[in-house]
């Protein structure tokens, strides 16, 4: 998630707007070369790891479904993606004491 991301920005734009009025924390997938945690446009952004850098490609082509179609071998990383997302979500919700998810 970032202003210079090559993917559709609607989630970024929505969160940026909400951050004008609320404390916003975003959990998103890690991508090769990205930081695990940073502050962007008033939002705290956390990225969950689900595989080694070379396998973290589930959003590489503009979305997970497109990435899976272009590189079917990435299906092997899908269970790790969902398990990591669930685990990080639980940890982060408890850590920041989230009011709304």
C-alpha cells in the first residue's frame, strides 16, 4: 500500500481519507523490497510475511487471481498467505486494541 503502488489505489485512497478523521491501521501483504512496518499518509501500515521474498508474488500482477493465472505454481503459497494473514490479524488487533476491523 502506497501512493506510488502500481495497483489500483481505491483501498489506499479510502484509508487515506479515513485517516483524516480516525486513527487508521492497515494490514496488507508484504512484497519484496517493502518494509514490514511504516507510516504512510497518516496511517500505520503493517505488512505480513507469508513466504520468502522470491515467493511473495501473490499481488504482483495487479491482484491475487491474476497472479495465480499467470504463475500457477504460486498456488503453493496460498495456504501460507491465509494462515499468515489470520495470525497477523489476531496479533495486530490485540496489539493496537482495535475498535473496528
